[in-house]
C-alpha cells in the first residue's frame, strides 16, 4: 500500500520531530522567496491587490512546509518565513500529509503533536482552527489559520477513533490516498470496489464528529459512494477536471455534479500534470479548470486547493524531492517540473486573482473562489 506514497519517506522524519526543539536555517525554500521578489505586490493591479486584501483566502491543501526534516518545524519561525506568510495573501492553510500502514495511528499522533506544537510556539503568526469562525478571527487579526488534516484514513483503527482524533485537533480526513485501504479505493488502483461497510461506518462517524470528508485521492466509484453515503456535503479539496486532462487522480463530470448537488466544494490544484497534459502549463490553464467547474455546476462549488506550500515542489530540498517523485506510481506522469508557471512562488494567489480578473469574473465571484465557498462549507460542517 505504500509503494505510491510519499508518507513512507516522511514517517521517520515526522515522528522524530515530535520531540525536537532546536530550529536551524532552511536554505532551500528561500530560493523561491528570492525569485519571488520580482512578484512585488506593486506589480499587480489595484483591483487584484484590493481583492486579496479583502477576501478570506483559504487554500484547502497547503502544507506549511514541504520540508519533512524534523528541524524544519521544531522551533521558532524565522523573520524571513514570517514575512513570506504574511505577504502571501492567504489566511487559511489546510496543513495535511498522508500516512498509511500498520503504524499510521502512532504516526498521525506524532504529526499532530509536532505541527500543533510548532503553531503554538509561533502564535504571534499562527492560530489553530477549531471552528470556521477561527478563520474569520485570523483574518481580522492578520494571522495565519492552520487547519490540521490527514490525507488518508488508515489511522482510524475503528470508527470510535474518528471522535478521538477530532478531539486532538484533526478537522479533515481523506478517505483514501492513492491505493486501496479498509475504507475504499484510491485513484490509481486498477479496480475500484467502492466504499466498504467499514468505510460507511467511518463516514457516519465523521459526520457525527463534524470532521470534513475529503475524496480528493479516491477512485471514481469510491468518490461517488462517499458523496452518496455522507448525510451532508463533502469536499474534494485538491483535484482537477478529467474532462480537461486524462489523469486518474482527477474527477469526472459525474462526480463534480453529484458533489455540487449535495452542497460540496471542489478545490482546484496547481500541480502541473493535473492542470495540462503538455507544456507550457501556466496559471491560465489552472483557471480553465475553475471555468469548467463553474460552468458545469456553478461558481459556488469551486475553490482553491493548491497541493503545495508557498514555494512549491520544485524548490524542495533536492534529496527529499527525488524521494517524493520516486514514491509515486508511473501513472502519476511527473514531468520535469511539478509546479505550474505563474503559480510557483509565495505571492501566487495574486497571479491567480489577476488571471480570474482577465477571465471576466466579478469581484463577488473571485472572493467566492478564493475562500468564500470553502468558508461556507466548513461553517456548515464544523458544528
């Protein structure tokens, strides 16, 4: 089950981090920061700047750092990193990675402890999200709101574990990653058997706890089953439209329609092979997917789930990037770059906003895409 997962390489790093206390310099991510200095906010239109400043911007899949060494999130945040987060224009970050296998329970406990500890030590910048109102409070206070999530459900050993992890701060869970688990089938499996009886119990427990159900990596049948079995709306936090790109990780129009019919929201990602099947691949092609969802089911059902940190995958520490690439199946079809042009630096939300303006979207619709739609969804689930 771990052959296509980055979590195996991450597991030891994340577990060790729970007890680490010393911060070190992080040179690799800041290559992107230096590059992004060209993206001075003054270079963006007054309308784009005003929209980002006014909107509650929520990225529904955004690890705080694509750096899985323990020291990366063990101590105090640097002045440079603080400025990067504050300048990004994004308020809500869904901080989520995946764990699988027999040790998933212990590994997720370590993950939650390590990252919530990091947020707590740096509370002048960050705040943890319990209810949707915490996103509003963070926006008002100029802070970064951190939503704790997990991109799998292997750590739920039984349905009662859902409530336990909710009490520990988890607010979102994917039902599967890319491969089969006890809940259902992942998006890159050959055969999709749908949600199991056990999976139906997990979905019921998530509904009862008020934990967001995420079907981003699920196979086609498992996605449809999850939408049908949930008593309320679910999310696809980070995926794109298979009608535009023939990739197994993307969602069919049938799934998007059924998601929307139940009140769900789909976050569009900037991962290169999910955006376009060939180069060049730019932020304009990312907006093609927003257009597709908006035309198919309405603007109120689309948001952003970038599936990267502020710097992107291509600026990861080289050894970690090599291990991450190697951990996925060939069907993922990685190209030379993983990030897309114009959405690969800390101020990328401004570039996306400019692209939405060029497409003729109204201010109200742009604010909905940037975060308003996910805010509405989360407000109805986190009760």
